[in-house]
């Protein structure tokens, strides 16, 4: 007897998938199929908005209490790291080790899967975190409102890069893991439409500079995605984390150049 086809995922299923896989919020993922993954990846920028708002609150409160822009930036940068249990940062380090290893694709993927971090990973991780803190400190130096806006917009743009990377036509590099679960689930039209909406949102909230920051950040994440596809044959969960951190960092740096 043929089993009935699974019902279409609801908005709740999509949001649970998004927040349950991209944050540490206590959300139970009830559906782990590709239809739910599609909705979840389309909702990724919303997860970024929530995490970015939390970062903005922490940074804003520190400024209100008399903290320096640097200390406010450290607090704000710590929120996304804690909200993802450092998952994206770990992915960034592992991807750097894989790309820098010079090994064939399968060996590089094996290196990325190891629990330790190599010299390339450490170097990239330190530089990215320093860049995020320095750039966000510069934004807070231009006023707490601008600093808070930068925290939110960078987090949204970083997650929009995940939606773009999950579009159809981008294969998974290995059969298992989160990367394989979400690879190719988003129709390209929806992925690029959401990326365009992200650019327009950043432009509306932070003028032309905000739109330029989001556009350049997504372009940089796309270049990294292409490099990873050539190098590894597709995407992994680590690659998704690296894309989010790169897009976040580039957004902050451009917003800081006032």
C-alpha cells in the first residue's frame, strides 16, 4: 500500500527549522524534510534579525551605562557567537583549514570534519573577530543608534548569505550533515529575491551605504561559495558558517567606513 504524501510544511514548521538549526533558542524541530528546510532557509534572515536585535540591545545598554564604543562592540559581537554556540565561527575556522590545506577534496573535507583547529583556522578566526569588533566599535563611535543598526543589519545580511547558498544548483559536498539537509532546497528566484530585499532593507535603514554594504557582503560570500564549490565539490555545514561570518564582517567593515 502506498504511503500518503507528507503534508506541506506550515509557517511554524519553517520557523522551527530556522531557529532550531541556526540558533540556540529552545525550539523543537518537528520536521526534518527538505520542504521544511526550504521554509527554514528562507526564514534565515529573520533569525539574523532576532540575533542582531539581541546584539544591538547588549551594545546599546553598555553604551547607556557609560561603556566605551570598544567595550560595547565586544559585547555586541559576543551575542551572535553565544546565540549560535560558536557554530558559524567554528565553520569559518574549519573552512579556512580545508581551503588552506592544499589537499585533494576528500582529504580537505576530512580535515574540516576534525574537532581541532589548524593554523589557518586560528589565523582567520582571530582576524575576523578583530575585524568585527573594530568595525562595530567605529560604528558605535558614530552614535549608539548607528552602532545598533550596524549590529542588526550585519546579522541579517549574514543569514541572507545562507539563503543564497542553499539555492537549487548548489550541491552538497558530502551526503550527511546539515549542509546536505539544506543544500539546493531554495528555488533560485526566491533566493535572489530575498537577497535583493535584504539590500533594500539595509538601504532603507542605513541610507545608501547600508545598501552598498549588504550588496558587497553578499557578493563576497558568493565568491567564497564559488571557491568552496570548486575546491570541495559543494557545500557543507562548515561552509555555510563561513559564508555567514564573511558576509557579517564585510557588512560591518563597510558600514564603519564613514
